C-alpha cells in the first residue's frame, strides 16, 4: 500500500462523479498552519486526512501509523488498522490533541507498515491580535 497524500483539512466530502461512477473527493480548508483560538499555552486538535491506495496484486491490509514530533521528540501517536480493497483507494482521519507551550511546528510522520514516512508540518502562528 502507498500513501497518496496526507494533508491537514477542515472538511472532506465524497461524491460520485456521475451516477454509478467513480468517487470524487472534495477537500476544503487544506492548511499547514493555523492561529489558535487563544494564545499559547494551548491545545489544538487539527484533522489530518491520509489518502492511501492498494495495488491490484497487494493483500489490502496494513497498519497506518502517525507519529507527531516536535524538535525530533514524539508528542503524540496514532496507530490504526488499514484495509483497502486491492486496486482501490481509501482515506483515514487522524486527530491528535497537540499541546503547544509557544508558537511553533509539529511534524506528522505518516507511514504504512513502518515504510517510508511522509512528513506533514503543522505550524501554530499568532492570529491577527497576536
């Protein structure tokens, strides 16, 4: 299985391209940084969506792991089973409660079965009043 994309999003919607046709995925609010509702210290819970595919000759089962790191140190982790029909795609939501003592970046290291990690940054930035 392969990771096609991993993004922080506000919403995801699935819809058929046409009656009985393939599914289209609408992602809204894709972002890699955000301002918190209050200045740090604070806790935020961004939504990471992971799109994965399974080759037609692969078994279709695996383990999705997301390790959130700040300055190389693990601050959160999510592990979940992943099942994809061979030759098809799927998606998974991953939400972590991330504590921020100050503004800065946390990286989500996303992998399937311990393979290559796709790294997605999430940066907390000051808002308009910050």
